[in-house]
């Protein structure tokens, strides 16, 4: 892998003495050049702290961060070839849109004509040509977001850091901006490091993502690796909807309370094991099936129907096929569990 | 917000400036208070600790009378201006209406007009109307410039109150008057107290306006101190000045902590 | 067209408005009668002729008081330029301007330092700033006499390190300057701190992120955003400094006169009420113009930003 950012053993401790909080705990990961990399996790998991370490706003207590082989220690933010799109956008309210975008170039003493050209190009890139003379307060949230993006990209940074950059937008705009961001990343060829708590954002945009939990990296992988093969209960639970099935491994099957589930061959006989199965991978049948259960609740969700079953299980059934039989509340049903849908978890309990 | 661990936020030189800043603000005050306890009556040489000068001050009838006048003026001005300010703040709170800006401008007037101008205007006004200068004229002038100082904290406090609480009171069968008595007033009290204390300090400390509108026999403490300073520097002046200083500091501190408590309550 | 009868809502609003004015009126009347009205009287007196032994001649209008700012009648009753008062004006202006600059140079970094502290420490420091703000200005001015006079603390201090002779610091323009800076320094810090406290420090982070070093971030982001606070600090210092009376009276020499002393003289030794009123009125007019400029410049700014 042609690494752009190498983070090794980074810890950040806030406060001191008894009140010390470990915001980051021995985090190590590598981000490739031109990659769209996402740090995903709930609030307080340390993802923003890690981003701020890369930007230079926080200083790691231990560990190092290297950018293209150069250690960033001791470099203040204004000497790092990275730029940030802030969560609140942090647009300068006293400057116009064009002045905001020109800010970084002026700091680097770029020639006036060159600045003008770049600002024009950036406005075009984020589809805001003609808005250069406005003040940020005169723009909508989505437009402000794009100005913040243009302001950061204008400096052609090696890495663009995005801190929950879409969370302030409404749903429709957010979905548009996802595509927009992805397009910009492809067009500019810049490494994007994106911080979010929104799993949909992470799955749809990232080349790879790191799921974080209380200051540590829980799992790193491509969206499909993370979604289809979560290694821990935490990751499986945080991303998407999941059924957890627990039981004892016997004869390459998992013996659970409601029946037998097929499992991969390499699990030790007689061990306790928990597996994750996505609700959309399960199939409901009237007779037979690997598991038997009873329908406790039916939730109509437009494109699909969610069946809640006894034993804390859920099954999603698409509504498109008229062929799908309808089941009634309280009906006893069977569940077919394909082997490919079964993901054994490392934390067995 | 800002990470204090990061040297990024340390602007070079600020530390030195802040030390100089506080030294500059406080050294003269400490020197004054220290010298008021100095045995030596001549100069700044420290020759020993004594309370004598305070005894001298308290035995000086003129000073005691001036202090009494100061208290009479400050207490009456505080009482009247706080009532006026509370009423006005209640009238101004809540919705916007026509003419509000007229009152805003009026309240701002005593705050931005130089004291000497107010003093001259008041003096000329009383003289041309043939009103004899006395303690009464002093009190009237003090009420005027104390009102904005009392008004501002009360207004700020009202602004911070949730307008819904009155609706909640009404919902729970309180008439507007009862709601004011049981809900608004108790919540407003810290603001009123801190406004009253500011008015008290401002009145107690005022020199210029009092100097102009005080008639014979209406000398307040600052005016008397001014007279003493012009005659000569004595340890007695140090003592009486220190007393005035400490009184102001005590009231400010009290007002500050009351404000803190009020803020803690509302949040 | 028939006028529609007032709805219940309109009637309630009218009652509410009456109640509001009932509450506001006492304070408004008090300030109007004893502040606004006296200023009108002062303006009127400034265009009257002075009485022979103080007071004024009612009904005898004259522009002499204003003319006197720059002109006087010589022995042969010709008008000639008199620079006595002009020099007092210019001294007042320059002392106040220097005071404003010095308090800004000392006050802004101090406010910045305080604003960058953790919340608890910030509160304590601002409390320490506000104590001098609320304590007696006269007494604080007096304390400088103890420091500056011959045989005072500064001289004694210098003697310790070997200096001999008198400094003659007191009763000079220098002493007045020190006194003015000392007195009005908290007036500069409080509004600047207020604007810095409201400042969104993420904007400064953004500036750092875009390659601005501390100095550049200060110049391009912090200063422009703190400009309203700086401007109101300057006004809060400049206006009372310009109108100061007892600071030059106590610390300045007989020649270190400022406008305030000149005004006071007209009601003491000189007994020229119209001239005193004219001086006061000119000062007032100047202050109002200053405030108007401030409002025009920053009120619009605030609206645009919010």
C-alpha cells in the first residue's frame, strides 16, 4: 500500500491526575494515497480527536503521525500540508466567499492573479460561481458547506480532513453532498479523511473505514468487509441492523435455543459461540427452516416489511415481489439461514 | 474549545503583559492601603504598623458627617433608582413595541454623557429654576445616573428568563399579578439585588456631579476627601480613602457572588 | 368603508401597551426631567450673555460664548485670535488620544490572555479587572500622588538603586497621562474581553489550518472580529478621558489644564456661565457625533453578521 498517512501508537490524554481521560489509546492505522478514508464511531469514541491530531490542533501524548514519510511532530497546523473542513464550517463572517477561499493562498504569498484564478476555479468546482462577493451569512447551509470545502481545497492539500462535515445539513442535501464529495475526491485525487457518526455516510462514500470505540480502532476494512464480516459484536451492532445468535458448536452447526444454524467449519467443537446474521439475509418460510419462532410484531416500512420474532430476532422482507407470502401476527414460522450470511464474532460472549 | 495543552494557543509575550497589567492596576491600591497603617505621618518610609489614623478619621466630626451624607444619598438614590429601574425593565421585557427605542436612548444618556457635562447641566438647571442646592439636589442627580446602572442587570436577568414560565403559571391558575409575585419576582431578585448594589457603589463613589450640585452642608465623603487632598497629603487621607475603597470592593464582591449564585440557579 | 371593531386580541394588546408605558414612564420622566431637560437649559444658557457677578442675563442672546473658543477682544475692542483655549483643547485631545492608544496597547493583549484561559480562571481574572472598574476613581487617582510625588514610592525605589535628586514627576503632563491610563484601563478591557469571549475560536483554528501563523491569525481574524469591542473600548476610554476633571486637577500642574478644568473654572473663579455651558455643550455635541459614527459603523456590521 502506498501510504499517505501512517499513524502509529497515538494516545491522547485530556486532563491530568484522577480526571485524566484517554481520548485515544494506542491507535495505529495507515491511510493510502488518494483514498477516501472514514473514521466512524459514536460521539466520544475519539474520531474527532484523531482528526485534530492530524490537523495539529491536538498534540498526541505518545506515538507519531507521519505524512508522506515526514513526521508531523512539532509542526503547528499552519505548517502542515493538510486542510480541514470544519463541522461548523468556521467560515470567516467578516470576509466574502471569495476572500474566504483566498485566505490560505494569501497566507502562502501566492501571486494575486494566481489567487484570482484559483478562487474562480474553486467556485466553479463547488458550483458557486457568481457567489464570490457574498458574505457567508447570506448563504444557505449547503452553500456554506461547499464554500468551506472550496476554501480547504483551494490550497491543494495533500490530505483533506472533514469533521462531521455533512451533519448540519438536512437529509436530502446530505445525500446530494455525499455524491458531490465522492466526485470531488476522484477529480482532485486528494486523500480524504472523513469523520462521521453516520454509518450510511461511511458505507456509501468510503474506500475504507475504521470503526472506533472508546479511543481504539475496533475494525478497519472496506465497507463491504465491515458490513458483511464484522469481527466483533460492537461493529456488527454499530453498523446496520443485526441478529445475534448464541449457542454451542456441535457437528459444524450452532445449536441454539430455536434450532440449528450452519457455521463455517473452522470453529472448535463444543465451544460457546455468537454469530451475527443480517435481518435481510434471513428468509421466512411457513414450514421447516433452520430455526422455528413466532412473529411478535410486524412493521411496514414501505419498500420492505420488518418481522420481529420471539428470541429477539428480526427479518426484513422486501415488499416488491407479490409472491412473498404474508404472515400474520402470532404465526409460527421457520427461518432459513444461509451459511454465507453467518458471521462468527470474536468476542464470543 | 481550545486545547490548553497545545502551545499553539500561547501567544508570545502575553504572559509578561498580563503580569504588568495587574501590577499596574493593583500596586497603587495596595500602596495606599499599606500607607494608611503607617506610623510615620510624613512620607512613604515604613516605620511601623498602627491603627491610629483610622481612629483619627473616626473622631473627625466633618468626616463622620460627610460619611453620613454619603450613606443618606446612596441609600435613597439606590432605593428610588432600583424601583424605577425594575418597573421600567418589566415594561420593556417580552415583546417589541413602538417607542421602546426612545427609552433605550434615555437610559443610555447618563452612561455616555461625560460626567462633567451632566454636572454642569444639572447645576445650571437647578440654579435657573431657583432650586437651592442641598442634599436633595444631590439625591435627585444621583437617582438619574444610578437608574441605568440598576436597570442593566435587571434587564439582562429578565432577558434570560424563559417567557414560557409565565404561561406555565397562568396554566396553573395564577392571575398575572400572582404570577408576578410567585414566579417572576423571585427569579428576578438576583438581578434586582445586583442592580441595587451597582447603583449603591456608583452613588457612593461619585465625585464630579456631587461636587457641582452639592450645596453647603451637603458634602459627601468623596467631595470631602477631594478637599483634604487639595490641602495636603496626610495619613488621615490615606485612612479615609482606604475605607471608601474597601467599602466599594466589599459591595462589588458581594454583588459578584450574588450574581454567580443567581446564574447558577437559572442554569 | 367602515372601521372594523377592535378584535379581542387588539384590545388586549392595547391594555398591555398601556401597562408597559405605566411601568416605563416613571424612570423615563425622571431621566428626561433631570438629564435631558437640563441639557436643553444648558444649551440655552450657552447662547445668553453672562451676568456681571455670575449667572446670566435672561433674554439677552449672544454667540460670544462660542466665539470665545478662538477669539477674544483686545484692548481696542478688535477681535483677535486667542490660542489659550485652543491649546487647552488640543492638550485635552492629545492626552485623551494617547490614553486611548496606551490603554488599547495594554488592554487588548490582557483581554486576549484572559479570554484564552480556562473558564474558571477567566472568571477570576475578569473579577479582578472589574474591581478597579467599580472602585472610587478619585481615590485611585490619589494613590498615584503617593507614588509619584517627590519622596514618594517611585523616587524612594530609585534611591535604593542609587538614584539621587528629585524627579519632579508629580504635577506634570506625564502624571496626568499616567493617571488617565490608570483610571480608564478597565474601561478598555471589559468591552474587548466581552467581544473576545463571544468570538468563535474555531474560526481562529480555521485560520491556523489555512496556513496563518499566530500573528496573521490575530491580524486577519481575531482583530476584525473583535473590532466592535475595540471600538466601544476606545469610546469608553476617550470620552471620559476628554471630560476628566479631577485627574488633571490633582496630578497636573497649574499649566496642565484640560477642558474639564476650564469648564469648572467658569463656575468658580471665572464666573462665566454661558462660556462654561458652551464648552460643555460642545463636548456633548462631540460625544454624540462620536456615538453616532460608532452606531452607523458597527450596528450595520452586527446586523449583517447575525
